[in-house]
């Protein structure tokens, strides 16, 4: 079982308390009505799905209920760090520090 640290509750809890909410730091369209159908489709459904370090949004559904961001390795499924929603994407050095 994975343990995920909620940055708001400041505790590690079992993964069953959390819900994945998609890729983090996705730039939202300024004027969605101006997008073509293909552009809107790409915004809604096409994501990087990179192998390795991935920035994700999660929700502590069975805890505080708040959304937060996480850095997770998609190969090992290990969380490097979690941080509050609205905070900037961590640098590679911050991620390396969190892993050590």
C-alpha cells in the first residue's frame, strides 16, 4: 500500500483516502469559446503521460477534502513530494532534495 502525504493535514495516509485528479500545472485556455473543436478536445483529453517524473493533482477525499499537487515517478510509482495547490512547480533541485 502506498502512503501519500497530504500537505494540508501534514500526515501520511493510505492511498485509498485519495483520488487522482489529473495532470498538474495545465495552462487553462483564456477564452475557451474561441477554441476549435479539435483544440478543445486536445485541451481536455491529450496529456503528456511522461515516463518518469510526473506532476499530478490529487484530492484528499476521505480526509480534509482539499486538492494538492504531487510529484510522482510513473515507473516506480513512488511519490517524491507533495505540495499545496497554487504553489509553483518545484525545481529539479527541490525534487532531488525531497527524495533524499
